[in-house]
């Protein structure tokens, strides 16, 4: 039996040993249930539909919310999609309109696009088709027709990367709806108007889905693959500026994007989101690109003439400036997360050490003052970009990168981030970290490892080797990451 371990009075959360129950969410669901029973009673709708809806809400809330819903209100928006289709179906059926007008496939298509999750779409499709069936005098065939249509449309738009895929999905859904009707009519072509209406219905649903996606992206605090690909276009003003004003940062972002994408693939995270998030993670450097080592054409660093405190401020501010720039360009909140979280609450170690070295007797240097403001990464994707960002910068700063050195630095950085608590708020497991480090090593070795030195050259360089070679040097700390 699960043991009650405490009640958080401020967050209204009952904490069990491995499970938490948010009382506010429960309260919202109870209120919703009462409201729906009241509506069903006044409109004379079968109360089974209400019970069905409530069980879906509870199911999704308790089983799936960890993966799908960062915020409790997202569950309400999901219900909103259900209710929109439910109400329009009820309106059309009660007014005696043809069921062929019901815009059924809007819900499964929208949910699949917004959450990239077929199971949630399947749950909503089953419950909606049952509801429509119950509303149209228990007509099972209508329920089956819409069930097929919902399943087909979800599968067709799953992982869609272009608008054309959605439109094509809508047209095929329409054709399959018409075929289902033909099948129900025992292949006797009798209802020409019905077939045409169902084909048009599928197409129009896809048009409505494309038109309403930006609104739901905003409401759900999510982003579809289509919008991500639009942001990946290098003609976007911010990326364009980066190419012109901070080419080093642009190159760094491209590599971070590529290695993050492959690492996400290894652990089952959203590859496209990580790649596009990485493209934008350092846009804050556009304000003062010359203070970041990857954009410095000359060997002498701009920071050499500055006190450590001032340098630290410039470096840390690129997160804040990136956030403001992203807001000004109305970037999607999921992309802004990468800008804010890609350093977590990490320490700007190089300048912290420099401040300690320059310390006078009665002075004090607080570590907190040299940390990024955060927050820490709260998704697998942002955590992977945080790791990719650091390992790319450190590998690039190496004098003679080779396989053992790259392996060592990758393991060292991942361990340090883990010990420093930067990965505490994301869902990455130790097994995931192992897979991620393998990907990083494989790709970075391919990119950075140098040619084999000639013996004389090698002897000379071995002589110059120092024990501090793997320390995070100024090249990295000056904001290469
Ligand atoms: Fe970076
Ligand atoms: Fe950065």
C-alpha cells in the first residue's frame, strides 16, 4: 500500500511515496463533472457521455500528464477541443442536419499535431465517436465511421513536417470516410451527395486544423513540427543576423544542433525540437558578439582588460538578452526555454576563479554571484542541449583533440553537470546519459579530431603538455557555450 508522506500546504499537493495528487487539479475535474452533468440534464444528453468524458480526463490526467502536460490548464485545453467537436456534433444532430457535416477529424488531427502522441489522440477519438454514436440515437455505424476516420487522420498527420502532409491527410481521410459509408451501404452506390460531403469534410477539417494550429500552439505552450521547420529556416531574421554578426556563434549553434539531434534520437526525445532550440540558444550573444571567444578574430581576448566581475556580467547577460530578443521576435515559448535553460544555474568557473585570485584580504567572492540565473533544464531536450553546448565548446577549445581526450572531456563535463545538480529537473536517466555521451564522443571525434602528428612534432608537443589541459579554459568560459 502506498504511504502518505506529506501534504504541501502551499502547493496543495498530497505526496505519496511515488505518486503525487494535485488537489487543485482534482477540484477542477470535480467542478467540470458537476457542470457537465448539469448541461447533460438540461440538454437531455445521455449521461453516459458525461461519465465517459470524465473517465478520459481522469485517465489522461493521472497517467499521461507527466509526459504531455507541463501545466494543469493544458488538460482544460484538451477538453476544450473535445467539447468544440462535441458541441458542434450535438448542434448539427439536434437541428436535423446531416452527420456528414460533423467536423470530426479536427480533434484527432489537432491533438496528434500538438502532442505528437497517438495514444492521447486515440483516447479522444474513441470517446468522441462513442459520444456521436450515442447522440445519433445509438447509431453504431456512425460511431464506427468516425472512429475509422479519426484513427486514419491521426496516423496520416503523425510527425507531419509540412502543411501539404496535413492537407493530403485530410483528403485521404475524406476518401476513407466515403469508402466506409459505401461499405456500410453494402457497396450499393446510392448516396452520391453523402460521399462527396464526406470527402469535402476531410479536406475542410485539415484546412481548419492548419488555420487554428497557431492559436492552440500558443494556448498549449507547445510547438508543432511544421512551426519548428519554419523556425529552422536560416532566412529567419535572428538566424540571418547571427550569420552576419556572430558567425562563430552561428557555427557553434549548428554543431550543438546536430549533436543534440542525434543524442535525442538515442534516448527517444524530440529530435527536431532540440535541433531548432539549439539554433536559437545563444541569440543573446548578438548584443556583444565580440566578447565571446568563438567570434574573436584576434588572439587577445576582450576580457583581458576587464575585471572578472564585469566579464562575468557580460557572459551571464547573454541569457537575459537572448530572452528579451526572443520575446521581441515572438519566438515560441518552447524555443525560449532553450535560451533560458541552456546554462541552467551553472557556475561561470573561469571568471569565478579569476575573481578569487584577485581577492584582497577584506573582500569576499560569493559563488552564487557567478552562477547563471537558470532555470535548470526541465525537459530531456533542453538538458541535452545544455550538455551538447558545454562539450562542443570544450572540445573546440582543446589544443590537439583526439579520441581519448574527447572521451575524457565528455565524461568529465557530463559528470560535473550531474553532480552540480543541473540535470535534477529533467527526466534523463543514468542509462540515457551513457547513450548521450556515446553519441557526443562519436560525433565530436568525427568533427574535431586532428591528424596523426609526425614523430618530431609530436615529441615537441608532448613536452609542452600540462596537467591542466582538460581544465575549462578561458576559451570556453568566455562564453563559447
Ligand atoms: Fe552555446
Ligand atoms: Fe550560452
